[in-house]
């Protein structure tokens, strides 16, 4: 898995870009994720396709597969409507062809991508297509979302207190957040904490990690982790994951 660098004009919309190298001998582990992703996949020497992967409310485990190329563009939470033209709330736990969102525009883009061989030019072509659809200005709702996402990503604060700080009603914040991010504020904060635990696993004792990530105690962390990952933190860290299931068609 290699990180690619998005062009500067898109860095406020894109969280990261990754060149994935799936191994058919290893299971595919899809972590809970608040981001919506655009993925270009190519099998063998044939053509590729573009798929939109909505926010995942819990982990998924699938049999391994081998792809000649797989480039994933992860959008920042709440950016799907501006970048792709569809709110993330309509994509939660879904994977759809980009043609279902963009129609012929996506078909033409796939044709251009299939003519390219290297990841760099393919990424630039995807980014140029994304740039064409970006809004010319930022709406107040977008600014609200960015502040809420930043706060819930790092502070694990309560939604009521966040709404008061942003000068909106708690209901309005929940509705806008859930529609545009695709997850409720509470679910979003849970996912961010579990992803932090995953990133920091092994660096400190579990009890210390629970305290550092805003849990009441280690058992609280373990319960949240199991809810989203289907396994305990210790089991997952040791490589004992749930059984795989075939990807939905």
C-alpha cells in the first residue's frame, strides 16, 4: 500500500490517496470509515471501473482478490456532495458504480483511464474530472460540517455542547451531519476513536490507550471496538479476525 499525493487544489476535499496492492492469499479487511471513497480497479490486462464506496458503519471482511491496479481516493467526511454530487447519507454501507452517479460522464472517464498505464497519470486524470465539478464557493453548511468533523475527530465531545459552540440547534447539527457525512455524530465519533485504537495498538497498554482515546475504561473501549470490528482489540491485533463473507455483487 503506497500513498500518493493529491494535487494542491483538491487537498481541502481529499483526505488521502492510496495505491492498494491486494493479495489474493490474504483476506480483505475493510475498516469502519467515515470517508466516502472513489476507487479505480483494473483486473489483469482488461479495462477498469470506477466505484463509489460510501461510509462504512462497521468493519467488513471478504476473501482476498488480486487486482492489476487499485487506486483509492478517500474524500474528507462531508465532501461527497460537493465533489461527487451526492450526499454521503445516500451511500452509507453501499458500493455503487460511478456511472450510477455521473452517468455518461463516468463512462467517458473510465474509457480515458483504461488508455493509461501508470498510477500517476491515472490519478491526475481522476483529479481533473473531480475538479470540474467542484463548487465555486463554500456554503455555510460546508463550513459548519468542517468544524463539526474537526471537533468530533479530536475532542470526542458531546453533540449538545458542540451545537451550542457552533450556534445551531442540536437537531439541526444532527440532521445536517447525518445527511452530508452519512453517519450520525455519535457513530462518527465512535469510528474515529476505534480507528485511533487501531493505529495505536501495541504502543501502550490497553488501559492506557482507552484513557488516551476518551473511553471511560478498558471495558468501554473493548465493547465499542467489538461493536464496530466484530472482534476484541486483542484478538484483532493478534490477527484473529471474523470469518470472511463474499463481496456483494
